[in-house]
C-alpha cells in the first residue's frame, strides 16, 4: 500500500512539473505535512507541540512569499535567449 502511494505521488509530481509551473507544484507538495498535521489534530485529536506549530506557520509563510514573488516576476522563455 505504502509503495503504491509513494509511486503515485512521484508520478503525480513529475506530471505536474511537466504541465505547470514548478513553483506551484512544489508549493503543493511542501504544504502536505502542515495540512496532514491539521487533519491529525481535528480528526484524531492529537496535539501539536509549539515548535511543530511554529514550523508549520513558517512553511506556509514561505510558500506564500515564494508564490507572490513568482507572480510579480516576468516569465523568461528559453527562446528569448537564443538570438
């Protein structure tokens, strides 16, 4: 079961990299652990330590900053540098 999930996640990662922006793809994958921890808190009533909560907040803030920076930067295509 775990092998199937791992292989599926890896294939999904490569598919998303091929179809979309790398920044958006990595943001989705980096947000999986915090999202899982939140679900664990609400579904199984497990508590988070302060350091784990701070880490989750830093991950989410980092993803927001990276995505905002990527939105405001112009897109450079490889063909622009070929002339």
